[in-house]
C-alpha cells in the first residue's frame, strides 16, 4: 500500500508550531482548521501563499470525504467517509432530547454526541457485530479520527465553541489503536481548537484489560465504557472471542484501578439479546459482578441486521431486566434506539454501500 499523506489534522498545536514558523502562523492555521472547519488551503486567507504551497506539498488539509449519509426520523445522521486509500469508515451524529418545560418552553437546546470510528474494520471479532464481518484492515491516524468530528460539526453547522460529546464507539476497538486515540483526545481538548474536555469524551472498549491500565496511566481525564454484554465467561467468549485472553475478572479488576472523577460512574454497556442474556438470572449475576464499583449500566437493544442469528429482546423482558437492576441498587438505563429506520448497526452503512458497488 502507498504511504498515506499526513494531514494537518494529525498534529497537535505544539507539533504544528514546530513545523510552521513563525509560530503565530500555526495558531492561525489551527483557527482555520477548528474554528472555520476549513478543508482547503485556498480558504486560509491570512496565510502567505508561499507557506500554503510549501505545506500542500507535504500535508493534506483534510484526509477524508463524506461519500454517503442517511438521516433518520429522530434526527440521527449516519455518515460514511472515504479515506485516501479508498477504505471507508462510519461516524454518527446523535441528537439527544430537547429539554422542554411543562409550559412548553424550551429549557435547554438538545445536546449532540458524535460517535467516531478508530479503525478500518476490527480485530476483536464480536459475533453480534457487523463490522467484524469485514475483518481488520488498518488503524486510523489521529487526523482521520479528528477529521470525523470536524466534518460532522461542519456539515451540521455546529459552531466550534458549542459543546459536544464524543464517544469512541464506532468501528474498531479504540484501545487497539491507543497511540492515535490518545493523540486525537489531546487535539480535541486543546483550548485553541474545539476545546472538548476529557469529561466529554468516552472511550468504549470491549475489554482489553492491559490497555485499560495503559489508558488510565495516561490520565487524559476521559470516561471509560466497558462493552460487557455477558455475566459469565462462557457466553462472553461466544459473543467476544477475545474474552479468552481478557476475561471478565481481569476487566473488572482493571476498571477498579482506572482513575475516574469521583462524581462520575463507570459505564457498562450491556447488549441485550433475546434468549441469550435477557433473563433475570443474568440480571442477578450482573448486580453481584458490579458490586463495589460506582457503575451505570446502559442496556442496549440488539439491532438485528440481515444474516445475524441473534434477535432483539422484547420490551417486557428489557423493562423487567432494568427494574431488577434498579431495585438492587444499580443505576440502569435503557438506551433509546437511535436511527432505527436507517442503517443503525455499526458497519451497516459501509456493508450496504459496498454491496451496491
């Protein structure tokens, strides 16, 4: 494969300041990238022409382009990006609910969350995941991770200083690409850029216990979400083969070591699959497993896709599961199924698009 050309989005402000002299020019370029969402050198009006020409020889402004998007009735937008090498990844724009007062007035405008991918494909191979079907191709660079957020903010006319949440829950296992992930997190946090604090960024992992420790040691101030999905190693290994190397006990111990804001909870994602893990016996085991951890359980309806052997659980079973957890002292929510009328499952838009080619 040809070497991919780096982009300006691959650099922290400190790195850009070392590349571009005088250093105030680096801050101007940073402003164009993250305040104006510029994706061409031509638009950088106050940067000298010779400097732009020199930079353009070595660096792209934007390493990816939107090639497809699907808009759901609830405002969720699924994006498909094409990268320099023709590979594709997905990102999702999620609108949370507006807060309306009882007199009908808007109390707080909806918050937005961007779900980003960290890899082309994935090594983990979860049996319920469509991304796993395509295998693993490569890691995304820091700039390709950052570029998803910049593109979605631009496309939705979302001002640079408006708050947004980022969840690393798209295609790929974020902790398998820890170096580029950590760099992207730092770029997002920069006050001169998008100023997205660590507490607004959540890293979702399928449970690489050793990498959870490494992320914790970096002390980036981010939240962590654990894709648990099962309460015993037998089922978890069926769902997530990697569980053989990183079993439930090792994950729970790593979570207990992870530095978290004392006001916050560790999120445990629990994908509920009909007749697999939706019974009250599983709920009971989950309560026991998480005792001693300040946890929040996010129950997720399995989103069926063509060819999967797994089924969506009933509302009654889902509600009974949640009710059991709450009665036994766990904070538990049922995640709203967003974008159910579009290609909602991770990797589904990519799969569908490639199937049409």
